[in-house]
């Protein structure tokens, strides 16, 4: 019988194993993998027509580091349009308080609904707050957008 070589030896730890199955529990009782880059929170069709905050609950993570913030699906009165003059920031407390995850800045790249803009993150420090706040600093009449917060689950 011929000798079968199974290939090189492998070592795996939670930081090197790719996990694709979603974790949909309220208590994070059996996560598929730790330290995984994943969706931490999202806000769909948030109004950029008025200044103020939109609450984004963190999904199943007691400790996390935000890696990127995606802004897309920019609409004006329900149709594709430029929201380039609106500005947002992402913070750990209401009214631009706490730690700035994304500094307040105009959405200059969001010129139509198909544009997917990855915003620069101001800090990648570990966070434990369970809500982030998207603060609209400069309003644009009838404007809405979808915002997704991605990062590493450290819990």
C-alpha cells in the first residue's frame, strides 16, 4: 500500500480559523470563532435630514475594536442622490460625547446610492460600550443612508 502524505502539519488557534457561520444568540453563548472581523452593528435608512443621534446597538460582543465604517445607499427623497454635504461622526456617547470612533466629517464620496464608502476610523482601541451613536452634524434635507460598523469581536 502506498504511503499517503496528508500535507504539512497544521496548527490552528482562534485567530487563524475562518468562521463563516453566523452567531445569532442574545448571550453569545457559543460563538463560532473569536477575534473575528464581522458586522458589529448597523443602521438602515437613517435620516440625515436633521442633526442629532441615531443609536446603533452592538450585536453580541462585550469587547470589540471597530475596523471600518461603511456608508452606502445614499438617497434624497427616496431616490439615488448625493449626500456629500451631510456630515456624520460615530461616538460612544450621545451628542458627540465619549470616544470618537469616526470623527465628524462630510460624506464627500457618497455621490449616489451605489457608492460604498469606507470611512476612516479615528480609533481602534478596544471598546465595551453596548451602543454606538451616529451623530449627524450637518443635515441635508430629505437625505438618508445605510451605515454598517465592522470590527473585531474580542469577547
